[in-house]
């Protein structure tokens, strides 16, 4: 904090996050398994400005805002049908984890199914 001449966490420094996955191609079939994750930030590690945002964060046992860690597991498969069609299906957030991306205040979707057909010409 510049006014008090003390070090505080940066305002928009996100927690550790990332994704890990593997994609396989077997002739005309594509398979992808991926995980997305975000580590937690306890109240003491939130920037002072973020600590004041009690409406967008979960609260700990002391009633103080914090950002819980989370992960999702996802699966997607695609198949080429002929030369002009691609059929895709998948499931995201397989474990149906309830989570909020850091500092968004909006809970992400639970488990969801993806089905699509893409035509090329």
C-alpha cells in the first residue's frame, strides 16, 4: 500500500491456475481429455481492495471473503463423417464441481453436454 508504505498482495494477481490435457487422433476420430484448475487464495493473501468485495467471494468460517480452489475434468470426442461433416460430443465439468473463476463473482456452469455438427464446403 503506497499510502502506508507497507507491502500488500497485488490487486489483480490471480492464484495459480492452468490446464492439462491430452489429445489423440486415431484416423478420423479425435479424443481430448483435459483438466482445468485454480488454486485457492485465503483472505490474508487477497489484496485489500479485493477483501472489501464481500459480494463476489465465498466466505470462510470467520465470515471473511476468500477464493476457494477448484478443478474441472472434461472429455470431448469428434469424428469426421465423410469429407464435409464433423460430429462432436463432449461433457464438461464431469464431477459437477461448483466453482467461480477468480474475482468474477459468477458461478460457472455445472456439468454440461456438448453436441455439434459442423459442415464444410
